[in-house]
């Protein structure tokens, strides 16, 4: 993983270790697969949470991501870092879930559709500040939110984010700048 | 680049601290362990080459199709309702008390999500196994249940009684037994496998037994048996009723055997491939041709035309017509209820409330015991309010 934007949270290990893990998993080493999961489970959970996947869907989302990782390891060419590749899978899946939620939300306002009950809060995330941050992040567009989360929370560098999102680095900078401005604006509206 | 930079500003200071807290968010350790157990169960015994080449990276159009399908399902199905996926098992019920009632003495209760290893029962032993999609299976003594390469439950030996809740529109639940694949939408049935033959007995609903391109359809009260080796020449016996319990191997007469679907089955497969490749017009033409044939493949094609028209070609009215044609041609078809629900759902989506209300009321009359009854009844009540009836 590109550590140029280093954050304080736990980060997956060096690139060489990742490559060795991938090779061992490809050779059928179950312990290596477990180690890979242990290394990336926390970032994946944190990432999908920050992208707005609700608590009741996070386990399924993480499972889908890791099953996709396992299936795809045979085709992983190592051109990108393993972490970038996993973030890309997780980002795509979180986006898919987000679209589904938005459509469900849209349908729930139709007169003949029964509204869904509010999901229960995640007991693991009682901190009101984090919940407030999630609400602020939800005000950003999905692309801006993803850039901000990858940079500010996951600690990826701009080039790596560009790789995850499939866009030029300048676009990442632009989205990041706008996302920050919008986040501050939304925060001021709430805190003042 | 460090941000927020103006930490003297209360808002940016708060943002800085909260983002740092978000970076340190470790999540729920128990949740991560639970997910690992599910992944391990799903992937145990599988080597990478078997899984190679599939990922979440679907082409954009396919993604859109899936999204539309998900929307369709979400619209009609409660959000918590499990859906059957042959590859990815979601959470499975911890209890399978509903899998078989009244229940005999059961010494094992197994969840597929916790272990994909074969489930074996010994002498005098029975087991209940929770499957994806809310289904359950009860294994009799001296039986073995495993999962095949496509992650379908597979009866290797002995007797098994399956109870499958009604599947989401378009979804099928499949069980393999020797060279046969048994597909259902929602039903209760028994599968027996001994040294030289596979037998199926239908307690409720409709099932199809497939071997390659050939198939036979069984309805409530039917029993069927086919050889494991050599060419399939199975027979079907129709009896007025069934008692619960183990499968009985009664003498089988010369009733209908598997129907050759050959070219039609192949065409159906090609149509699905075309749809997956983003060629819905081609898929529709193939389905239309296939639907003119006979047998289950023709019936499936007639139903799937509606889905392609609605979900891929955005022609909901034409889809309703296609499903209406299906109902005319296959009034008691396996997918009849699915066609009824699809029409109801589609009419609702296009805002034809009066026609949707007619469909809802017809559904309630036709399927008084459907597990979707409450859902459709609520919808009918809303539609009555909306139409002033």
C-alpha cells in the first residue's frame, strides 16, 4: 500500500509481504489465506463503513468482497498493489450497494410501497461524533465521499486513489478539494 | 498534504479529531470472525483454479441489469428475505425448526454457513441442515449430503427431505443427486440415492428433474426414479397423496420419462449468455424462438422474455403482454405464480393502479395459501385506497 499519506490506523503490511501471501494462497496455503484476511478485514470493514454501508449490511458486504478477492487472486497480475486491488473491489461493491439503497429509498416514497423500518444502530459504533461524521459524509456525492475516505481515513496517496477509482490524479485532487470544502461547510451548519 | 489545517477553527478542529477517530475505528472483532467463518465455510476444499475468472467486476450493462433485478426483487420482497445464490451463501438461519415439521428425533443441526464439509448420518441418526435461501433439509439415517462444484446441495447417499420456501421471482433452488439436478421454485420433496438409482417424491409444489438437456416435471403426489449409470430411462408414478416420512420405492410403471429439450435447452442457454454480454435484442429473439418449442425450456423462455423486455429493454408494457402470453400458454406452469407477481409488480411500476389492483385481487383468489399473500393483500389495500375503490 502506498504509505505516502500515512495515517495512524493499522495498515496492511509491506508490498513484498503481500506478494508472498498472494503466491502462497495461489499454491493452496490455507494459513496464508487466513493471514490475508486478517490483514485486510479491518480496512475493508472500516472502508465500507465509511462509504455508508449500514451496519446490518457490512458483514455481507465484507464477505462478498473477500469471496471476490479469493476468486480473483488467480488473475491478479500484481501490476497494482494488493491493497489497491482490494480497495478497488470493495469500492465497486460499496457503490453497488449504495445505488441499491438509494433506489430502495426512492421506491419507499411511492404510495403503494411500504416503508422499511429504520435499521438498529450498530452497538460497536456508539460514538456520537462518528455517527455525526457519517451523516456529514453522506451529504457528499458518492465519488467525492470515496476520494475523501480513501485519502483522509484509509490514508492512500493520490496516485493510488486514482488507481482505485480509475481516474486521473488531477481529478482526485479536484474531488478532494471540493469534498473538503463541502464537508467543512456541512459541519459548520451543524456545529454552529 | 495535511488537513484540516486551521485547527484554531473549532469546526476544523472537530473534523480533524473525528477523522482521526474514524481512522482508528477498529470495528467489531466478533463480526470479522463471523465473516471469516462464513468465508471459510464457503471456500473450504476449493482450490483457486475452480474460482478463477469470476469477480465482482461485471460489465457495466450487466451491473445495470442486476441493479434493475435487485430493485424488482426489493420492491416485492421484504428486505430481510433471504435470496438464493448458488455461489455466495449469506447468513443462514441458526435454526431449521421450520425445515421439517413434525420433526423426528434429530441428533445434528448443521448450518451450511459454518461448514461446507459433507454432512453424514450414521445408524439411527438424523440431521437437519440449514441451506441458503431459507431452505432446510432433513437427512435420514445412513445418508450423506455434500455440496457440488456449483455449491448446490448434493445428496450422495440415503434419503433427504427438502423444504424450500418460495424463491424470489426468477430464482430457482437446485439440488443435485447423482447425474440429475432437481430444480424447484418453492416446495417440499424427498430425494433418495442408493447404489444404482436416484428417486424423487414430491410432497408439495412442483419440481423439475434434469439430466443434461432432458427433464421431467413432477407435481404434488408424483414419485420418480432414474438410474445413476447408463442412459436415463426414469419413470414417473402418480399417486393420489403422500404420507410424510421416508421415501417409499413403490413399483414404478411406464409413465412419462424425461423429455428431450435438446436444441431448445441450448438456445435458452445461448439467450442467457447473450443477455449477460449485453445483447438483449439477440437474447429476446432467441427466447422467442425457443418459446415456440415444447417442454420446460420453452416454458422458461416464454417467462424470461418478459424479464428481458422489462429489465433490459425497458419495455414494461410489452413485458406484461409477454407474461400474459405465458399464462395463456402455460396456465398451470411452474412459473405461473412468478408470472402473476411479475405482472402485478410491473403494472405497479408503470402506475397502472387499476390493472395492478385487478391482478392483486386475482392473485389472492388464486393463491389463498401463498406465503406472499399478506404482502399482496397489503398492496391490494393500498391500491384500493389509491384508486378510490
